[in-house]
């Protein structure tokens, strides 16, 4: 009965909030959808937290199999050509604006010249705002993944993001969903980054997700693949919510699928920031996965803005690490800015 009530609430809410979007889609296509979504979301946007002021922020929504998902899009000032796109998925109890403030990604994007897409989970889809990466048994993980792809398609078509240079990253539940999306749409991404997440295949329900977060469930092996996008894993050694073993399991999962072997572990530290142990997994000299385990870091964005929830300013800058990793996969574009 409870499940039926939740389903009815979801359906009725989608019908009320997105009816204008659906009708516009049938009549006039993408441009009309954007206009209708702006009107439908205007009242809610007024109540939502403000984004960092630097640059050009756009609020939008995209329709997909899971319904509509709002997003915040950052475009660097003076954009004249197609630019690389970094998709950033927030964790539980976060939203797009809060995640943008915590990661400070817009400041780097403005300097390095890339676009940022911050999709936002609906509270009707998950009361804690978590992406349902673990709901494979019900199929919800797959519909949410497809809806995220729809948002990326919209940003590429309407706002000038380069389809050939897209990377996806996330924190916690967002990290798990980022890996899940990259696994099922490998041709759409040049790189994927997980920060404090669980590898795909380690859970299929809420109960098994909790066990996986505690390091009690191993991901199922992947079929041999040669085209998975390279994976960067950032994991705190003192994370009590998502145990450190999950980071190692995710990197090993990617490595095993490609037949890659680990290199020698090295310690990297900048100034007074926390040290991290880095291991590269390579197959015939080609990077498949990189694991960065940050010493003493809990369940927080490494190098995140001071005073923001789920952030630790004493850690190495995860935002820079992720962009530098993605830029290497894209080619030379943005590498010099990423290394500054």
C-alpha cells in the first residue's frame, strides 16, 4: 500500500509540474520545452539557494524516462565555440547549488574554459536527495541514468557543449551514479571520476546499498570491455560512511575489466594539505584507472570550500584533480590551466 501511495504521489506531482513541458514537447520541440520549463520552475527557483556569482549560470530542466530533472549549467564568460563539459552529481542531502559552492568548480571552469552541468535529484524520487544508483532491481537506476543522458544531450544541443569531450564525476551517491552511467553509456564519456562512492554492481536495493557502503559487499565482475572511459577514484582513508575499501574495489573493478595491472604506489603531498597515496592501473601502457586515497579524510569533498557542508579544505583539491584527469583524456585543451 505504501509503495502504491508513493507511486501515485510521484505520478500526480509529475503531471502537475511538468504538464506544460510535455505539451510543449509535442507542439514545438526543444526550444518550447526550455521556455515552458523556465515558467514552471520560476516559483521554485526563487526559493532555492543562490549559486556562486562568478560567470553565467543557467537554470533548466530535461525530460527523460525518470521524469524531469532540474539542472544548473555554468558557461564561462565570452564563450564563442563548443567547450568541454564536466557533469557533476551531488551527494545525498545536497542539491546542485550547494554542490557547486562546495566544490568551487565554477572558478576553475571560468579559467580553464569548460562548462559545468550540475543535475539535481528530485526529492519525490528520493527523500534524501540521493541518486538511486542502487535501485537496479526496480529499474529506477536505469531510468535515472537515461534521464541524465537526456540532460547532457540537451546541454550539448542547445548550449554548445562538445559531445566529444564529456566527463562525469560525483560525490558519494553522485559518485556511484556517475560510475553507473559511465558503465552503461561508455561511448558518451571520455572520463569518469568517483569521490567517496560505491562501485556499480555492489548493490541492487536500499538494504544492500547500506552493506556495500560499509564495505561488506563486493561488486560483481564486469564482462571484458575495452572501451570503458578511464576512471579516477578519490577516497578518504578515514571515511566512516563509505569505507575506504570501496575506492579500492572500484579501481580494481575497472582494472580487471581491461586486464590492467597496478603500478607502484606513490605518495603525493602539496604543502600542508593531506597526503594521498596514488596507484595507477595500466594496460599496455594505457591508463585505465587511478586510485587516490587521501590520508585522514572523512566523508567530505577533498579541498572543498571552507564552511560548506560535506567539504574538507585541508585535503588535496579534488576539483582540480578531476579536471586535470579529464583534460588528459580530452587532449591538450585546458591542461595548462588545470596545472596552474
